């Protein structure tokens, strides 16, 4: 085993990591993100619906659909990718387990902070 080869590989990796860290753009200063944040809620909803519609048109080739819903119990926005033929949920964000945890936390918080008359 050549120790010098390992050391040179490690130094090359650390130099590459340092270079890529300097080249990353600052995402927080994205003007489109700031512009979107300044819009009213109705305009934001319209933009989101248009983007979902465009994605659905592209996803039809894969026989899938994108659905955006609000969870009834938690009020959390849920994005699902659904197989159009079987109506099976392929992927969901956040996952169902996370929604159950959020609901449980809401219930516990309600019990802890319930006011007595």
C-alpha cells in the first residue's frame, strides 16, 4: 500500500471540496424568489396551479399525475405522484407517517395547553 498515493488523493479531494464551496451561488438572493414572496396569495395560488398543470402534461408520458392537496387534519400541503391507471400513490411528500406525527403533536399540544374554565 502506497501511503503517498493515499495522502495525495486526500489532499486533492480537500482542494476540490474547497473549490466547489467557493463556486456555489447564494440561493437566498434569488430575485425570482423575492418577487414570488411579494405577491398576494391568490396570485401565488394561480402560479402554482399553472406549474402543476404544466408538470402534469409532461408526466402523462409516464402515465402519472401530480396532485397537490391540503391534509384535512393538519392543514399541511401534501404533494402526491399518482399512477393514473391504478390510482396508486407512487410518492408522497411529506410521507403519511410524518402527517400522523404532526397530527399527534397537535393533539398532545392541545392537551398540554388546554385551558380550564
